C-alpha cells in the first residue's frame, strides 16, 4: 500500500457506508427487551408546579422524575455550571423544561399516556425578550438583575476622552434572532447496562461532556458512566451540551428500570424543545472625526441565555472577543452581558457567539462607510488587523494576516469594484462584501489550563489505531485525522483505524467544538506519530501525548487580557443579489469566498465545509426565522422554519490562501466555524444596496424587507 | 381495522397485516429492518425517508402502508448493489457529497429517480430534482456535482 501524502486526494472514509444506508445512527440501534422513553415537559414558561396527576400506568410502564434520583445523587446536570436541573422540581422556568420521563415498551402507548398526564401550575409572568429581562418583567429570574454573566474588554484611551475629541458619533443597535440547528438527525440516546456499567449510546459531539454531566445524578464519578458515540447525523453545536439533557433523565430511568431505554426526539420536539443560537442585541457607538475616520468604538452586547447558564458565559466571551471584527480599532470598550429569560436555554451553534458580534460590526462599518460616501470594502480595508496589531484583549496578532490578498481574490472573482460602482442603490441589484475571522480552539491558555487534551496512537503489527475522544459529526474528522496520522507515519491511510469514541477506551481529547479538533487534536496525533515513526521497529507499542501551550503567549482568564487566540481563520465573502421589487423576494445570483485556514488537510472536505457554512449563514440572514411568543416558539416544523434547499442559492466560487500555521498539523488551523461567520453580512450589504434600505436585524425574510422599505 | 396489504419491497413480496394507516416508513424500518430509510421530519418535508414507489420518488413518512397495496417499493438497500445504484453511490463518495450522511440515502434515491427520467440533466434540473431533499451540511454544490458525475460516468446506463 502506498503511503498517503497530506495533499493526496482521497475518498472520505465514512462516505460509502453512509451513502449505502449502512451507517448505524442512534435510531438504528435496537437491543433485546428495549423500552422507549417519552419526555414530559413543562407547558408554561414560568411558574410553580402544584400537582402532577398521572393516569394509571399499565404494567411495564414507568414515570421517572426528580423523586427517582437516589439520596446520594443530585438533581443537576454538570455542564459548565450546575444550574440546569435534570428534572424540574417545584418550579419551571421555560416551556419544554424536563419534568419526567415516561418509559415503556410501546411508543404509541407512551404518547397516549402523555396526553393524559395532568400537570397543574401557578403561572408567573415570564420574561421572553432581552428587553423584558432588562426590565425585570415578572421579577428577576436569576439574582437581582437577570445578569447571568458579564465581562468587558478595553483597549486604548478611556472612552470619555475619545468621545470628547469626536466630530460626530454614529450609534446604532443591531439585533439577531434565534437560529435552530436542524441537524437532519434529531437528538437521540439509548441507556443500558453493559458489563455491569451504565452505558449510554448517544448522538453527540462530546462524549466526555455527557459522562461528566450525568454521573452526579446517581452519586457516581465520571469514570463510572460509559458513553459510546453513535454515528452522528449533524450537530453544529446542537449536540455539544444538549445531549446531557437527554442522557441525564435516561440514566435515572436506567437506574430504576435496568433495561435498555431509547429516547428519540421527533422533529417537532427537536424544533421546539432544544437549544438554539443566542439572540442578541448589540449597540455600537462610534466616535468619528470630520473625515469619517474611526476614533473609537463603544459596544454593549446582550445575549439572551434563557434561564440556565449552559454555555452562555463562554459563548458571550467569544462574542465580545470578536466584537471589533477583523479591525484594528484604536480605542474600544466592549461590555457583554448574558441575560436570563424564560425561553429555552440558548447554547452552542457553529460560530459560538462570534457570528452575532461579527454581523453587528460588519454592518455597522458598512453603514459608516456609506454615510461618508466610501466604498464599504475600501473603507473596511483601512482598518484590517495585521501581524503584531494589538487585539481587543490587549494581546497581539501573532501570524501574518492575508486579508488584503483575500479581498483582491474575491474582488477579482466577483468583479466587485466595477459592480459596486455601477449598480445604483435602490435599483434592484446589489453586491455586498464582508470580512471575518474566527479564533481557533479554546480561548487563551484554556487548552492547557482547562482541557488538558490527550491523544494516543496504538501500533499493532503494521496497523495503527487512533485513540481520541474527538468525534465525527459530518465535518470529516474521521478522514482528516487518519490522513494526519498516515502522512506523519509515512504509511497508507488504509492502515489507520479510528472508531467512534467509547469513553472507557480512549483518552479525553476535549470536546469536538471550537474549531479545535484539527488544530489541537490533529497536532497531538501528529506529535504521537512523529515519535512512533522513530520507534517503528520496536514492535507493538503505544504513544500518548498531552497538549502543551506554546510559550510566550500569556493569558489572564480573570481579566480577559492577553493573547486570546494564537491562530485565527480569516475570511472574505461577496454576495450578489437581485431584488424583485413587487414581491420583495431576493434572489442570490453569485457567492464568492476566500478563506485562510492555514493549510487544508483535505481540500474536498474543506470545499464541502465552505459551501455548507456559507449556506447556513445565508439562511440565518434571510429565511431562518424562529420567533418566540410569550415563551412558545412559533415555528414547530420544517415547513414553518425553513432552511435552505438546493434551489435557494447558486453554485459558489471559493478559494483559499496558503498561510501555514506554526503550531498546527501540516500548518492547519481551525475552519468549521469560520465559514459560517460572514456571508450573512455580505448578503445584508447586498440587499441594502439593491433596495436602498438600511437593515438593523437578521433574519430578513420578505415580510421584514417590506417593513424596512415602508420605513424608508 | 385490520387488513392485509401485499406489496413488493426491493423485489421481495411483503404481506402486511395490521392497521393500514401505519406509516410506510415504520413498516420498512421496524418490520423489514431497512434502516437506510431515515426519518428526518415525519411530515414529508425533508426527504430523508425517500423511496421509489412504482418508479416515482415518494416520502415514506407520509404514506400509509394501505396506499402501497400492489406497488413496487425500492429503498436504498434495493438499489445500492445494482449497476445504476453503484454508479450513484460511487459518484457521491468520490465527489464529496457526503458529510453527516443522514440525508444521503434519500438523496441517492432522488438522484436515481432523476437520472431515470432525465439521464443527462443540467445543473438547474439537478437542483430541481433534489429540491425535496434537505441537506444541512453541504450547501448542495458537491451533491449537484456528484449527480452530474454519475450522469456522465453512467452514460448509456441511464438511457436504458
């Protein structure tokens, strides 16, 4: 077998089984005597539970709730904090909060029984929007002011001084909505007992997160619970912490019933009762001189977190750290607040807080440019970060920034400069452009201080097995990581094995999140491979490595100062639209992008990620509207919450620039989230130019465009 | 109401006795263990459960089994080892059409139905042909390219 080179075009290792319908997802597993579970949830956004009247349960049926947690256990899911309860107990804080689990052999009977459970509540007034929460509607949900978490960053001079020197101040508030992941495979997990140990099969990004989150329910330790990842049909952040919410109740049920129990959400449950992207409200106030030069930006960022912290503080941090976008703003102060409401808790979604602030800064910069009569791309390019520029966290950009080259590539491919000049505002055709980045991996020294990622290679004969906790969820990591191992060892990819992780067999490599897998875990596997190659003739052995943070890049997690990210992915996207002035339908006629991801490990996989990320971002900006009315999501199905089909967007033109990253495997950086982070702003820029409107929120479906046109 | 429904699944005669309102997808997945048929939405919107019914692409989650009496049903399991099925699967695999894969068996069925009726579709026709199949991962470009590849490689195969 010939050795696999890192730049060889290879076939994705999981593609054939998936295309042939042979890959086993959680829904495809069955076990002897398997029971099914159906989740009983709160039907009100806020209040106390007065009584739960159960119908008579037939033999073999169970209702599992907080009272089934043993005395040695605690009713909490240990995510980042421990505030999200496994089962609501006494009160409920959002529609869809887990109250219990009905378990039994027949799924239809479970549904029938669920309709005959009567739960009586005393309702309280909920706070749904960020404004409701600020106004403490219904009284505070968390603390005395609904502030779940907050932070600020500052750079340069005090803002009072900056605004004193300003000739003018440009202030606007930009809002973004909920976004639902709509991974085609809904959330699913199966609990059972294997070899005397509680074992959970789960569709999940982070198997070790689950065992950590649920063990305490039974007073056990993380190692006592085994998690086996099943082939995962898309995740996008929606299966980062959220599987804990399924696996917790399942584990308690397993403790009581001791038979295999399967819990699968149907699409309506997955749509209504799962985490979403944080809605945001971002106010940017910019001090300008008489020529339109930026003196400083003051930002206030609110993210709607729902009533439990889940990932909100970390999402908010990333949002704040990306609040100046790709720009070197001389003076800035940005404050972020994660606010509690009575909506379903918000959590990770591709981009992890960066898309909201990036959309806001891009749109804001574009509005300033237009106000002063500059081309947005030209105006923005004056402020591009460069190597050694000071970042918003008072650290430095420590890599070459190729945004000028990327702008040139995209402008040439799209004919941006000509179109930008020739298309007259409001005449039905527009081109828009955006710039964005995404800090790779955990913030600061988190990879070393918090995660302590491990990876292991095991050699048996001429085969090598990769043992890591990282997961394949569609992003191609099974292939990427095998390719890194094979190319490092100088052997064929056919000689590399890498199974879906089983937490009892592999070391914890940290979560499959934060665009960190290739950059961090890939580099660990490369280091293991380098040693294994040298010792190849020693027979069968294994090599394990722990992450080491490059020296000389301090970070203070208390003050949020220092080098937040060592390697960023960078992007530039242009979008061209035609607007139908009768129906307000927007037709996208061109999409161009260029990204810096260091070095592409597998170009075909990168191609698919670029296309998919950009289409998700365009959906976010245009059609994906998820409204919450009085605590209830209005969109309940894939016919109400519309995501892009093959007809909505044209074929994309894309390119990469080569900019190898010093500490990544073969020069690779993260890219999975980057490609989501900017097409939304380019689209809105194009829509504004085509229709002569100013947009301050996304999504902008036709009915909202009409509203904006009326407002002009 | 119980009734007996006779139909053919991947050329095998199948007799279903039970409630004719049972969804076809449940019969295929639960009774016949054809788990390549995926449930993505349960309301005919996403296409993950697509199968061929008498040569036409249908979503098996909204068809009651009572409606397939006498019909020939093909699932991914029934076409993946045929010459045409292999042609599409290989093109999807090599063309980078597969990411999480959950929509892909249904997408292969849609491609099959398309190429059977239009052996050499242009991009627009391919996009039309898969417009009932939702993919959240790929943005569709590489699926479109892969179907084009299957059409080119299959050549005369699709004209039979």
